[in-house]
C-alpha cells in the first residue's frame, strides 16, 4: 500500500478524482440552491407574510372573522396547498385542516407532517408552519405544503452520497490500474538500468511497438545505451590491448634486469640498483595484473566459478597461510565460527578477498598483544564473513573512499602497498552480489562481506 501511495500515477488519479468530486459538489450545490434553498426561502417568506396578515385580522376583527378567512384560504387552490389551525385559549379547535400539530407552540417556522387521505389513499405532505400564541392566549398556525422541496432535498443528498462514493471507488480502482500499467513500463526501464549497472551493457529497455511516450523514451534510452556500450567497448579494447602489449615489454625488462644483476659481478652498487629495478618492475607488473582483474570483475567479464565451499575450512586455511607473519609481528589470529557452515562461492576469489583484508589488518594493527578475528555466521541477511582487528581503525572520512583505486589514508602513507587491496575486495563482493561493510569495533575495525 505504501508503494502504491508513492506512485505518481496513483496520486495523479486521486487528484483528478478529487477535482471531479469537487466539480460534482459544485454542480450539486448549485442544483440544491436552485431546487431547495431558493424555493424554501420563498415559502418561508410567504408563510411569514400570511401569518402576520391573519394575526392582524384576528386583532382587528376577532376570532370568527379570522376563522372564515382561514376556511376561505384553505378552499382556494394554489401552487402550494394551504394549511392552518386556529385554537381557543382553552385548546378547543376553532378551524383546522392540519391532521396534527405539536402540543405546545414552537414559536418559529418549522416543518411538520401534514398527511391527508383522499378516498382512503394517504397523500404525503410536509407543511412549513409558523406557530405562535396570539394576544389573549389563542394559538394560530399558518403553513404551506413544501413536500416537493423536501423530496428534492432528499434526492439531491442521496445522489451526492452515491456520486461521491462511486467517484472515490472508481478513482481508487482507476488509480490502481493506471499505477499498475505505468509501473510495469517504468519497471522495464528500471530492470534495463539495473542490468547495465550490474555490468551487462547489452541490457535494453523492452519496447512494445505502440509508439507511445514510453516506447519513445525506451527507444531513446536504448540508443543512449548502445552508444555507451560502443564507447565503453572501444575504451575497453584499448585498455586490454595496452595491458596485453605492456606484459611482454615488462617481462623482457625484468629478464634483462635479472641478467644485468647477474653480470654485475663484484660491483655492489650495480647489483643493488639492478635488484631495486627488478622489484619495481615486478611491482608494476602486479599492479597491472590487479587493475585488469578488478576491471574484469567490475564489468562482469570474469565468470564466477561457484562451488560448494566449507567456509570454516576456508578461514582455517587463510589463518594457516598467514600464521608465520602474524607470529613474526607478535599478533594472534583467531577463527570464530561454528560448523557446519557451507556456501556456494568462488573459492579463489573469496580467498583473495579475505587474504587482502587480513593482510591490511596485519599491516595496520601490527604490535604485540594485538588480536585479529576471522568470523563467519549465517543470518537473515545471508552469509557474514568478517575480519576484525583491535588496531587504530579508519581515519575520519575514509569510510567512503577506502575502496577507491590507489587511495591511501593518512595512516597508510608509511605502510607498504599499492592502494588496490580494498578495491579488489569491493570488486569481488560486487561480482558475488555481496555487500562490503565497514564498522568501528572500538577499538579497531570490522570489515564484513555479506553474501545474500
């Protein structure tokens, strides 16, 4: 329901339904004024004027003359049937054609039932009556039939309720149907966009061929995506060719430097220079390989080789691999997990991701008494793999930048590395559809991979 209320098409339909209800309300109000309010005001004025006439006649000519005038008024047919009742101070009826009336004078204009019977058939009447006591205690009631006005009022009120109810129902139903129809077309655009965001540049918006606004939008987006794909393919081709072409010169360079180191003989300066050059060339080769692998992972060109993996065994293998380095640094490696725990993972990639995280933890948390914990657990969100240390943690403001290629925080400037470790971890997480999370553990840092 929340998603429906957020739908623009649904809210637009409700707005139109509301405007329609307002328009109908104005029309019904105008009809009510013409058919009910205006005639009722005229009837009130007529009854009020007649009452004052007969009151004056009573005061001037007495009870009997007033009775004769009332009977004459009742016998003359008019546009509205005339009603009256004249009572003595003791309650005795002098003249009346009202079938009933209130026990006490109301002192104001009011509507009372005045049904009559003709040949045994009841005829409904509603009388608008002015009911007052005259000087001396007599009671005079003067009225006119307003049955047609009250019928029109009831009809218009009933019509308004039904029209508003049906309009709201149709508005909600139409809004839901329109939201559903438009939502499907928008969902097609969203799916294509997500497909491209996930690295599949071949994703396109489905076009139905109706040549409507959504089809034209889809065609425009497809043209844009095709252009982006061609440009990206061109850049990708250039970068792949460049990387491929660089491998051979680098390999030759390393070979020649190794030859130079061997023929340096007893010249220590030349041997040291050649050795340093070999180290830098190897580092450059590693950077190039890492960049190519990150690019392939981010662009979905590195197929995952998923296999059923014993997660606990994976963590133990990583700890065993890094145990000598941890002992050298005086640090403790701990595995926190409970068997059985298995998952479908690309074993090599996840091993590399956790190795990069553990390598970072060893570099930044080096020192006796330090502790690094590798943990694994399954929750509602999925499989959690984490590396937690008790080192200094991240520098303020580094949380959103540490996965950028070649980015190194202030605390990392003096440590060995190329700034590609966490970029590789982020790329591996992206390839698995996993989330990479950083959380302060006070002290230290916990980095988690959450596999859905």
